[in-house]
C-alpha cells in the first residue's frame, strides 16, 4: 500500500480480520482511536491508534508485520501487545504518529 497511513483509511475495516502474512496469527481490528493534533502545523497527519484483538494465550510478539485485511489491502505495521485485563482475548495496538 503506497497511500500515506490515515485513520480514515482503516475506519471501513473495523471488525475485519487482519492476517499476519507468513504466520498463523489472525487479529480483528476492534476500533480506531483518533487523537487530536498537539501542533497542527508540525504534524504531517492526525495521530491515531489501531486496537486489534486476538485470542488469549497465543500472543503475537511485538514487531513489524505485514498484515493483510480480509478482502482488502496489506499494510506493514508495528504491532505491540498491550496489557489486557479480559481473560477471553489479547489486545494489541498500532500507534501511528
């Protein structure tokens, strides 16, 4: 995907599965959190965070992955597992500044 990353690019894919290319993990895009710009002129885009959800127990390690959205494009994203208090899932974040 050559288009610059933006929250609007991911919004239509909320609820869809993102599969790690060459791996076994499949994560669902739970939602997109948009953050206000601190200094509008200094930032090239509005910061946002993708929240992904996967099954508990089989945690995807932090790192850069090629993620393919079911029925959509593929993105290179840095995925980080985050502390998840719910026992039925593992949550991840992708922070884009």
